[in-house]
C-alpha cells in the first residue's frame, strides 16, 4: 500500500521563549521488508539555529533542533510518501508461555532488539502487581506466547474505554489502568506492563494510523491520527510481532511506523526544554491518504 502522509503540529506559548531545544521523531521510518520511505521532509518554522540529524540506540532517526532567539510559536510539518508492505497472517510458531524464559536465557545478543532490553521496568512502564495479576488471571492454561498476546490485547480493548479527555501524556500507566480509560498511549503502556509482568518482552511503537470513515460519510481532512501500539517478542523462531490494543487487532498495512522503543519516553514525537513561563497550547492535523485515492 502506498500512502501520502501530511502532518502539521503547532505549539503556541503564552509568553516568549528566549531559547529552546527539541528532539523530534515525526518522519516515517524506512524498514526493509516492512515499509519503504519513498520520500520524506520535515519543515520547521521558525527556522532553527541548530539542526542535527541523529540515530538512537534502537535505530530510530531523530532530529535535534535548537532555537536561540525569542519565539512564541513553533510549527512542525511533515510531507512523506511511504510504501507499507501488505500485512501477512502470522503462522504461530511461538513457544508455550512456560517455555519462553528458557528461550530468552539462551538468546546471546544484546543488540537493540534483544528481548533482554524489553523485560524489565522502564521509565513509563513499571511492573505493577495489579497489571501482572490481571494478565495472569486471563491465562488459565499454558497457552502459546502469541495467543497470550492476543488474549491480553482483546481483554484490554473490552475492559478499557477510549477517552481522549481522560488522560494526558504525563498520566501514570497504573492510573490509566485503574480507571480503565485513556488513549492509545495508555492502552499500549498498560499492555506492555501486563506482558512484561508475565515474562513476555514488550515494547512501544509510535506511528500513524489510516482511518476509514463510516460507510456513506466523506473523509474529513486532517482526521487521521498519530497512533501507538505494542511490539512483543514471540520466541526465537517467530521473533517480534505487533498488536494494537486500542483497536483489538494485529498491526496491519494501515499502521505506519515512525519509531520503536521501550515506552513513550524513548520515542516521544517531540520532546524538548525551553526558557519561558506560562502555559502553551498545541494543534495537530494528520492525513494518511492512499495514493490510489488521489488519482
């Protein structure tokens, strides 16, 4: 599937910032065998005084920007064309859950996507007794790892309510779980905590999700979304799979990857510091449009 993606994020501040520095991850990734970045540009206004392209430990591209003059607004814009390979049906070659720990122990690589990096707590995903208990109670039998991932993801889809007003980007994972509501970031962090609590290595994926309007309705410009979902390790034979708990589905060709890490803190789309005071507001619009629909 070939997509054209447009993104615009604008931050406005109550008062001038006299300096700021940001790390930006907004351009879709180029992932051999999964998706191909045909073309992609990031535009920033006002023009930054410093622009440094970097690659993080997990292989994600990011840009470090610095603004040294007074500014009260920053706009980040992305235009990209991405080829997303068709999703395939997973052949379940994962071990039983009781056998996974042995496979992890035998894995003698500490590269970026070694399962060892994704087992313990991370900054946004502590391993809590409540989420571990929740996951264990769902798995009465010694199911396969892939089945365990699907069972937990489906249960969270059923038990949690999507509510964009319920949480903020700083809401703790456990709070979102106890209140059973949140957004895709919360669903993903809760699922990661559940999986790690029962010994399944799990990480966080940020990206875009193409949305399809209801039958008979026109697609609204800017109505697509930045999104987040889960990446989990299913043993040496099967490797990593991705599941979207917000929508109760394996990640598909409608899911376009920007970056992958342990949790949101590793791969926040925009993270920065500035010298200013007061509040700020942000506005975002996203379009993920199949190229065939533009003809």
